[in-house]
C-alpha cells in the first residue's frame, strides 16, 4: 500500500509499480495500461490517466491507498 512515486516525471518508477491510480477520477489500472505521457522526450515523463486524461497518476506497491488519493484530490482539485 506504499506509494512508489510522485505524480510527475515518474515514468520509470511508475512502470515498476504494482498498480497505478489517478487522484482526479480515482481510476485504478495496471501501469502498462498507460498509453499517453507528457513532458516531452525527457527520460522521466509524466503519465496521463487512461480514463480521464489528467496528469494525476501515482503508483503503489500492493493495494491502492484510497485515503491518500482522496486527500491528494482535495489538495489539488477541490
């Protein structure tokens, strides 16, 4: 249930996570389902959520920490 990366410039860490989740729309998905990345050609790009397209994706080991997602949503989007 530990978060494996921040929500930006995290491609390598995110792809090594067990599960990814979006703190904008609360979707959960395997990191391999991420098809769109932003921040140019940098090595550590930022994922865009495959459900909503927002750059609010983080990775977790084990289960997603839903309380953390809700808190991050309130901090960033409320």
